[in-house]
């Protein structure tokens, strides 16, 4: 009799465990799909799909205050890139973060160019 009760308890625990695992998986899927929709739906999102980093993070990595000064961005990029070369004992991971930061800032520059041309064309008319 005790053997059957123990088997019933074990089976019940297995059923509840499987249901719990299934619910957790569904929750993870729902959360990830909701985040994907939220990120892709807003164009003014701070993160980009290309670099996956915010403009603020890119500025911190390159140690710059303002992205308008293109010379300063390029100078900082070159310095940090050469500093982290593997041949000089640097980190490939950090070097790739520097590259992604520059790409993010360049993407911001390309977003600003169409705005500038729209403003210029309005001034001409």
C-alpha cells in the first residue's frame, strides 16, 4: 500500500514539474518576443540593431563628450584600436567594442545627414 502511495506522489511531482518547466519556457519565449517587438518597433530606440549599443555607451567607450567633433572621434578610435591590438598584448574583445562604438557613432552621423539636407533645402526655398 505504501509503495503505491509513493508511486502516486512521484508521478504527481513529475507532472507538476513538467508543467512548471513548460510554463517557464513559454514565459521566456513571450518575454524575448516582446522585447524584440519593442526594440524593432521604435526607430528612436537607443540601441541599434547593427551594433547593439547605445550612443551613450559608444561615447563612454571612445571617451568622448560630443560626437560632433569628427576629428576627436577618429583620434580616440585610432588610439584605442592600436592600444588593444593583439600583437601588442591587447584584447580582441576590447578592440571589437571600440570598432562597434565607432560604427554606432557613424550610424548617428548618417542619421543626422538627411536632417541637415532637409533643413538646407528649406532655407533655399
